[in-house]
C-alpha cells in the first residue's frame, strides 16, 4: 500500500462512523416487530431488575425482553439482554446465521448497531467503558455508549489505570482524569522511501492538542512530502490537495546535483507552534540523512552526505479540519566537502 493510499484509508473511517450513525438511525426508525422464534409477549420469568423498576424477562421460548410494572416496553425478540448505562441494555440476536451484539434502550430501539461479535464491560480508573469487537477491530464506548474515538483499533487493552490502543502504525495510551480520558503517550512507527523511523510523544501539553488520528494524518502526509522533495515527483503531492507553491524541494537551485537519496531518518518530532485564526498550528520536524551525487568543480562526479531538516506545518484543532499548509528543508544550499589545495613554498 503506497503512501497516498494509506492516507486515503486513514480518512475512510470517518465515513464508516457516518455509516454507523446512519445504521443506528435506521434501527431507531424501524417499527418494533412482534416476538419471533415462536415466543410470545408473555412474561415467563423475571431475570433481573434495576433501580428504575425495569426488569429483563424471558418468554416461554427463552427470548428476552424488558418490562416495567407489568407493562412490556421491549418485546422479547433478543437472545440476551444485560443492563448497561442509563436506560440501556447490551443485546444480542441472531443475524445472518451468527450472533451479533448491539445496544438498545428500554423501549427496544437500537442505539448501537448490531455489528459486533461481542461487547465487554471494562473498568478503568473507576470509570465504566465498553469495548466492542467486530472482525478483529475494536471500538471503545463510554458508559453511555458514545464512541470515545472516531476510529477503530486493532487491539484494545484495559488495565486498572490505563487504556492501551494499537492500530497499523501506532500505539497510544490513555489514563483517566477528572475531565475524562487523558492522552498520556503516543508511539508511531512509519517509513519514508523504505527508511524506517519512530515518533514518540510524552508531553501531556502537546498531546492535549492532538489525537491519534491527527498524529497519523500528519505523519502520512509528511511521508508523502519528503518523498516528493527527494524525487521531484509532483504527482503524489498534487493528489494530496495542497498548494504546491508552499512546499519546497531539496536544493531546487543546485543544478550540479545529479541525484538525492535518503539514507536514514535519525529523529522525528512534533511541536505545537501557536495558533492562527483560532486554529492550532503544529509542526513535524524530520532529521534526514541524504546522499548527494553531484558534479564537482573539476567536472568529476562526486558523492557526499548532508543532514537535512524537513519542517512540515499543519493547521487545525480537530481531525476534520486538519490541513497541511507548508513544507521546507534546511539548509537551502548543499554542504559540499572542501576540495584539498596544495600549498607551494616559494
């Protein structure tokens, strides 16, 4: 998968979230059907009750529903029900031959779509969360079943004090604070032109202005820009939808350079560099070792190594409005080795 494709894939999850909301709204608007699987609307057995006088019951066929003071509020069409959150239940039903889990309110309306193979309750820092799994992807919900992140994860691990999340490129840690989840650390692994690099962020101040999706969006574009600057290929960066005039090449006026090759990426950092029109400004700084093949003054083809610094600036406070605004390299003039001179004593 090339850099541009990975950038597009990272943005597709926003579309998936919108689709999930649409599915939820579909469930909300579908009229409730009578009991299925041979069941009835008769309360056979009360399974458990909560403090609001709602009870989960089973009918004669073993299907689950919800009743309050003798009035059935959710017909028994569910394989299982479990109280969760305020006026919510984790529910399961067989769809397409497999058991799927979602969430309903006490009137039987779906508020979380039935697309998960399981939903598990988790306790972290004294707060309740729910981790829902579907085809090896995980979505984290809060106690009211509001998604905590606008993305799914490859792994989701709760400990007593921390939440550890991982996707294709990064691992991210959260802890609880009085204001909710607090971004504690980010570790991102990427590559540019087959040269690997690591980004580690531990500053709570910086992380308070970022999200995992923002970090990944910035790094994926930075990869595209640096490859563009080395290869002089306008196609990739123009497809990213940025103003190319704000993104400079490496030594663009040095006609003696025959080729530029990326050797290694020793350091990568992210900084917050203020605000502009009310939006946060971020900068990705990349240290890059480059091998230059050039024509020396004597006409010979020579080779040297320069350490370059790429600075890529972004504007935006949220995942949905983050945009790349400029990119540049320093130094602007290559550092060639000094030619040896011979001193002649008169």
